């Protein structure tokens, strides 16, 4: 089974990761990973940190001559900003007096982390709970993503809303996707290409303008904005996941992966919440026959039924709350003096929904790859590909 582990602090020397369980023989290039890291850094509303870091990954093991070896893959991304934090984050102490952070930000892990680990200095929480960690997650998961693409499975995303700027007519998006994607298998990839041309990863220009205006307004007020993004996966075969065991249901695993991303507080499959307000006759996707094949006329289920893929496009929605670091701070309490004080400001973004959608693409890749390997597994890519082709030809 594929799994990964990350380590490192926001302003530490580097982020590191170990990815294990990858089959041997999967082609991977540094440029491919770096491109996904670049995408993660884009988006109108990002903060000053993105002007400092230009993330580049180093592969330290597990890849030889451009292909995975089957062994654990170790990765590293240097933090350029560490030079400004070398004393504050010194491994053995710098001998200098470092100011302790004792004022937690409402909505952040600051307070609960300091209580959990009994820190007198919240800096320990700030560094590890930072969304900077997701750069390494994107790097690890991009290698898994490449494996899926080589199997004909493509992951993409776009932003549905930022603040009050939102797509109010889903049919317009569906028509736009249909117009731009003649090949259903790589539709998710094509949608992502369109979204990447937008500063906020929105497919409709009118909504893009409203979203940018909303971010500008929030920045002027010293506030932040959240939103909703959609992740699409095309090319999935029928039968990944399980309805037999609760912990192997694919929708539960996918929701966990998305909810693990910083500030994501809601996930739905397909039209999940909307379906709950409708009659069953309006919700479920009827079967039909077309050219001798069983097909569906709709995809309200979002590509999953009973925790198993049904061959249609997988559609996931994730809601990101506004970032908890505000330039115009909320009230807080100094945990040392117990006095009411304004929350402190830590350099941050105004809106990171576009970046979060890219992270969302990444984190679901291991979930899908594990389900794929469970059904078509092997130790090497040629073996897995042969198994999949044999099954598909039946």
C-alpha cells in the first residue's frame, strides 16, 4: 500500500518526505513535480511568502535513471526563508534571547496545540501547523499522480466560489466543460488547463472578476476569504473501493484525505448536500442502453455508489474556511498573563482557495492509487498495466 510521511517546519531548513509502496518502473521527472509545486504557489490573494520561495524538489532516493525502483522515495524542498529564522529555529539553540509567542490566533491550532503539548512558546505549533507543509504533500502525491496518469486516470480541479462570488448555475459549467473536452478520459486534465489560466482558477470570466474584487475588498479591510473548489477525476474504472467493509469505502477515504488539508471543513461527493433536499426520483442516476452499452444520463452521484467507483467522472467538492490570520486581528488572550489582547499577526495569505484546489488534487491520488492497486496490483508498472489491460478487455 502507498503511504507517505512529511516532516519539517514552515521556516525550518527544509521540508522532507518519504513515499513508500510505489511500484517499480514508473517514469518520473523533477520538472513534472516542480510544475505541480509551482501551481500550488499561484493564485490571486497569496501572501509575501510566495515571493520568497520558488519551490524545487530534490529526490534523494528511490528513483534511478528516471524511474521508480520500488524502494522508499525520499524527497526534500529547501526553505529559502530559513536564513531569516536560523536563530529562532536553531536545533541546539543559538544562545540568543528569542521572544516567546504567547498569543494564539482564533481559528488556528495555536491554542489547542500549546495546551496539548504544554508549550510555553506557541512558535512550535505555528511552524508545524502551517500550510507550508502541503508543499511536501504535493511533491509526494505528484509521483502517485503520475502513476495514475500512466494508467489513463486524470485528476483536475477548478474553483466554484470565493466568498460571495460563486457559480450559481451548474449547467453553465457543465456546458463549458463539455465544449472544451472532446475526450472524456482526459476531461479532468483539460478542465485544469482552463482553470490554470485564471488567477483564481475559476472557469467563468464573470465569476473570476467578482472573486478578484472580493479578495481586494477583504485585503483592504484586513480580512480573509474562503471558498469551495471542485476536484474531478476521469478515467476511473468501475469497481474501485468496497461496499463490503466500512473502512475501505472510497468516499470515506477520499473525504478524509481532503479534510486533512489545512482549513478544509466540508466535503461532499457529487451533489451530496443538494441531493438531500430533493426527492429520490430527482436524485438517482437512471440506467440506459447506448450502442449496446449500459450508460447513465446523469451523474448526480458524483461517480461513487456504495463506496465504489461506477465508471463515471468522480466529482468531489471541498469547502475551505477563511484563513485564521487576519491583518486586522480578532480578540485573543495572552496565555501567560491571562489578559485580553488583540490576536497577533503572522505573515499570511488573504485567500488561498486556488492553491487549496491544487493540494486537493494531490492528496486524493494515493487514495485512488491504493484502490487501483488493490484491484490490479503488482510490484512493477509493466505487471500492473498488463493486469489492468487484461481486465479491461473482458
